[in-house]
């Protein structure tokens, strides 16, 4: 599943993303973040991390430099998949935020 998901993300990046426009509010982009999270943590945990990131990426959300964490969040469990994702933007360094610039 891990390699299938990464392959689908690559297809999206090559064929669909150029037509939609590269307007991600985060760095790295949401698709790159999800690809890296799945590669590092596997399909289940990385997929949930990517979903949380994609759902945060909207005009009223946060922005800035938001890399994939080096390790899973404390307390994350496979039977509570929502615990893998960072659902808010409070963890982003204020210096890199694009929506809070003066």
C-alpha cells in the first residue's frame, strides 16, 4: 500500500498539480509532505498525517514551513488514527508563517 500511495502521489504531482496550480500555503507542499510521511511512517500513520495536513491547507488556515516530524506524536496509536496528525497550526514557527507577516 505504501508504494501504491506514493506512486499515486507522484502521478498527481506530475499530471494534475500543474493544471490545478501550485498554491500550497505550506513548505513543503502538501503532496510532498504526504509522500514523505508515508515513506517515513508507512501508509497508515503517514496517510493520516498527510490527511491532517491537507485539511489544514485552506485560505483561512495557517501557513509556513511545516516539515514532517522526525518521530510519531506522543500517544499516537494505530487504533486512534487521528492521533497521528497535527490538526492545528500552532506547531509552526511564527517566523515562517506567511499568514502572520507584517
